[in-house]
C-alpha cells in the first residue's frame, strides 16, 4: 500500500473510531482524561484576571481553558492560535491536528483557547453572583481577543504568532485578531466566518434565541434543572442549518466518513443535534449566541461602526475560506469583504456539506479538509 492510500485508510479508521467515541457532533468524550497523543500535549487554566469588557463593566477572575499541541520553538516563531467555535471546544479542534496535516504538531505549537461563554472557559454556568446564569454580562469578540492576547504575551512570551486560524465563530475571531494584532501576526485564516454577522445570519440566531426564551422551562434563564423542552426546540431548529440544501437532499447528514450513521432525518436530529446541544448549559449557549449575533469588527471605538475601515486596517496576509454551500457564512460575504482588505484572497471550499464542510475535521468532511489543508500549507510556505 502506498503512503497516500495508507493515509486515507488511516484517516477513515480514525474518523470511524471518533464516531464511536465522540458521537456525531459530541465533542466531549466521557473518557477525555484518558486521551493520549503521539506528540507533546498540555492542558491548563490560564488566569486572565479581571477583564474589562467592551460593553462596560468587567469580568472578575476570568480564565481560559487552554489546550496545546506540539512544542514552542526557541524563537517562538511557530505558534498557531486556534480558538474554538459555537458549542465547540478543544475536542473539535483536535480533529484538525495531526502529522502531515496543515496543523502539524511536529512542526508547530498549536494553542487552542476555549472561548469565553463556551462552558470550558469563564461562562454563565461557572460564575458566581453577580455574573451567574442569565446575569452574565455581554461579551464581544474583542473581549475574547484581549484575553487571548494576555495568554500569548504573559504566559508564553509570544509577540509574533505565525498564524491565527479559526472555524465559524473562530473565523470571526480571526478577523478581530487581525484588526488588533495583524501587524505582529504572520497571517490570519478565517474559515467559514465573516468580519460582521450578516442580517440573514442574525435572523437565524434570533430564531434560535426565541426558541429557547419562549420555552416555559427555560424560565428566563432561572431554571433549576436543564430546560429540556427549550433545548429540544433549539436543537431542532439548529439542525436545519448545519448542512446546505444539497447536503440534505443527498443524505450527507446521515453519513460519517462515508459510512451510514443515521437511518433517517429524525434519528439525525435526535442523535446528532439534540444529543450534541444537550451537553451544554442553556445559559452558556445563549450567552455565546449573543457574542456571535453582535459580532462586528467595526464596533470598536476606533472605527465607530465602519467595518470596511476596520478590514482595511488588517496588516497581515489573510486567507478566507468559506464553504461553497454554507448557509451561515456564504462565499459572497467573504468576496465582499476581501475587496476592502490589503492582502487577502478567498479560496472557496468545494462542498455540498454546508457549514460542516468547513470544520477542518476529516470525520465530518474528508475531501474538504484535504482542500483546506492544501490552502493553509501554501499560505504558511508563503509567510515563512
């Protein structure tokens, strides 16, 4: 068997093993503490301290759960920052990392900071009064970037990371990082994310929010046990957006690594979407959704809402990779944005899998992940 065939068979086997271990979208395995890696790995809580918030006030004793893969080199020039996405975590991001992948832990130190509100870092579910539950303050992408920058500079002593890459909400963070720290960063790679949440995306999120808030058992966030009715409604609405129309038409949502995983759509909703979101605290989901909904790089005191000017201030190269059939962040949005950027290009990921096509996870989107890896490797070759 040649190396290419070996790698394809190995990737498929690993993806099927992940299905058994993680479930379709369950990125928090029960035996997570037992995971082993063939490369250096570290996980820790970084104490950010008191974090002033862009919308006012501050978060006391803020922390980030950080997951790292690989070793930082002597001059700290091989750091890749890879933040998490909506209802994602370092478990999902790990699926993008591997030998011979673009995110190769034998070459780079890949630093995964879990987002504030994710349930892993500071979130409504783990905060004491006055910021517990529904009283958790509004957190923006710029707030997350400030916390991540403290992590890089004060913990690692990194001032010039090689790359900042993110999927979905991680992609939106990449734009915000580029505005704030692009001059000191090799490049940014927003994958299936935009600099500003579009009106169509905002409306989708508003529907999700109302499906939870209109549920009696959510009780304005003052629930004593998980709001199961609200979570089912929320998860069912969400399931209709993961894949594009072509993906649903062809039953791609029922597969994993090319193998049948669900018998029909109702099984997919129950065992993928509902099972996935039921792992999370409802207030965490609502708070993180709000960060997404208000996402806009122009909402900064320097720009006064001018997102085009903010895009023009991104000093580093940028690779924008939307998925061809993504309903959240369609390619047209990135094609509009790139026109205002200094050094950027769009590489559309060919895919019928909608938003899932851009996850960078072979188990969810094998061909798409290979395409994205190739694009990222080309970018890294250019900036190194």
